[in-house]
């Protein structure tokens, strides 16, 4: 399950880059999903370190 989180975050980053530089699609939805994925990863890292 943890690796799936990282895969989803990488996919969101790729979609964000593609949307930002090639064609504007998804707009705010991609940004919101990307922020949620980053927060989830940070929480996982913090819990793992504690």
C-alpha cells in the first residue's frame, strides 16, 4: 500500500507537468490531488521516523 502512494504521487506530478507545459487540462483538480498526495507522503514519512 505504501508503494502505491508513491506511484500515485509520481503519476500526479507527471500529469501536472504535462498539463502545465503542453496543454491546460485538469487545472485545479490536479493541483489539489498533488497537494493531498504530498501531504500523505509527508505524514507517512513522519510516522515512520517516530
